[in-house]
């Protein structure tokens, strides 16, 4: 009897449908390609401010965010390298481009840059630049979930360097004592700007810090999107059921400098070469095809879809105007859609 090909396929992780498996690839590809397009725009001086890429870390953001349940009102707070998590939650390439190019129609109307914007309805809370500070903020957010008896979960991202800050400690300690429904994703990418991990903390594994707060801790391969999804999904379920905080350490690598202006001269070349061979997007693509979860044609269709969406968004964004200078006076204490006539009279005087 000839075996059924479908029966011989490896099983997908619990809770992940075939469509979900394709979506994981789509969001990782969208993150990678959108950032590559932003690099081109940056070099054309069309991007205002800094550009922070997540090259090599796309699986962290996408796999973890995919474990949340938007229908239940789950919410996350990203960092500068977590564009993928916001895309999973519903942010669009056009919004991201408008932010980076400081367009008048950007979510912050040109007042803020890169991914410093939020939409509570779609489930992402805009980050601030102070590293570690979003942990106590998300502790407060998830405390409100518990007070209102809402079955919602919060997720917050920090880097390895942020685990050495006072804000991280205070937020973790409070969340642990209160048993809040919070998942803390620690992206251990080897460097806090230019400082290697061993020079800023004595622990060899950041997951060991979980024991100090009395919370659950788990470590996973951050370049394996399915491993990220599985450990995060378990942490989300634990939080939703009243089990409290989980610290999830994801082992990954930052394959670019801290920002586009950083040439990463402090990193050994052989180290970067070694991690290039561990690319999360390549690994997942090969796994999809090898396990029979997607065909080459389906992968190509997803790639084409991403490129078309980005091209359309770029064309739209480049044709849009910058904000008028006078608009900076509006929305300081309120949020009017446009300046009132009184403002123009003040400007004329």
C-alpha cells in the first residue's frame, strides 16, 4: 500500500494551521524586504533620522507576536528591531514608510520617526527609546487587565543590554509579585550597541535571571521561527490562565550595526559569516518545502506579493507631502484634525 504523502508530513506545532505557517514566512519576508527598501531610501536621504534594522532577527519578532491572540485583545510593546511584531499585529508597510520619511499622513503626522507609533486597537503600544522602560509600562498595562478581569496578555521586548537596567529590574519584580499576565521577550543578539554580552553581565544565560524574580524562564533558538512560536505560545497560555510572568530568552544575532550609520567594526568578520549561514528566513523557507508544508510556487507567490505591496506603498509615500510647519502647533494639548482659524491668527500676529 502506497503511503499517503499528507500522513507522512511532519506535524506543525500545536495551534498553527497551514495558513499560519505560510503567514509566518510572509511576515518575515515582509520585514526583511521592507527594511531593505528602507536602506535604499536612507541612502537617497529620503529617510529622516536613524534606521535600525532587524537583519537576522526577524524570526524573534514574527514568531513571538504570532503567538498572541488579537481577538482577545492581547497587546505588545516592541523595540527598534521588532518591526515584524507590529506587522503581525496589523501595522502596514505604508504606515512604516510614512513614519521613516516623516510624511504629513504618518501616524504621528511627522512628529515622530521610525516605528515610534502605536495603535491600541490593533494591539501595539509605541516604544520609547529608554531601554528597559517598557517593562514597567507593560506591567502597568497588564495590571489593568487583571483589575478589569480581562483575559488579555501583554508582551514586551527587551535586548540583552536592557536586562542590566534598573527599569527592567523594577518592572520584572513588580510583575512577578503581582503575577501579571506578561511575557517578557529577551532578544539576546550578542551586543548592547557595541558592548558584547560578557562585558555587561556575569551570567552566561540571561534566562537564569528569571529565578531571581521567581518567574518561569525558558530559552529557545531565536533563529528558528517555529521554536520561537512554540515557547511563546506556551508562555502566553500560562499568562492567560493565571500563571504569571514568563521570561523568554531568544538566542539570535544582530547582523548589522546598531543602526545604519554603525559599520560594526567592533565585530569579528568570522562571527558575522558564521551567523549568515544561520539565517532565519532561509532556514524556515527550506523547512517549509522539505516538510511539504509549502511548495516552491507558493513561496514564490508570497515573495511576489511582498514585493508588490512594498512597491505600491513606496510609490504612494514618495508622492505625499511633508507636514506644513504650522501643523506643529496643533494637537499639543488636544488632537484636532487640522488647525483652527485661531491658530492662524496667532501666527499672523
